[in-house]
């Protein structure tokens, strides 16, 4: 069984990315944190077009992580769904609405450029008309 434990961070990362793709997440970035921090092995940052989509992505992801057997998964920010953080141990997931992601720009903290669509688009693109 040690082999399964050794590849668990990658399995969680892959499950997260697949779940987000299934839910039509946009501009997903996977940041490899191995050797940079003991906080986690990977950070996944992505965007949902609305609070409803962010909430739905979070719900689906929590269900899939529990089905995989990941213990102690916690989510914060679910009531507003502007920014939902899911702590899956070795993988931390940030689900944002576009303007919130552009504002916090957390990729930059890890030396990763955010997707060009977030840099080039003003917040007004995401406001309801």
C-alpha cells in the first residue's frame, strides 16, 4: 500500500482538474508547490463565471474527494461563493468568480503568471448587464 499513499497528491490533483473540467471551469492553473512549502504539494486555481457555478463546482469536488477517501476535506467561503477554498490536504483548491480572482491574483504570489484572459479583461466584462 505505500505506493498508493506515495501517489495520492497526484491522484487528488488529477481528480480536481477532471472535476473542474467537467464543470466547465475556466483558466485552471495547477501550481506545483513541492519543495517550495510544506503547506501542500499542489495548488489549483480556477474560475467560475458566477457564484452559482463556483458553488456547484465546490459541491461536486467535495463529493468526489470524499468518494476517493480523502479525509478531513474542508471548504471555506461557500455561503457567498465569491472565493471558495477547499483544503484537501496535499492539494489546495481556490475557486473564484473572475473579478475576485483578478483582484487577489494569488498565482503571482507563487511566481506564476495568471491567465492572459484575467489580465486583459476588465471587471466590467463579468458584471451583469
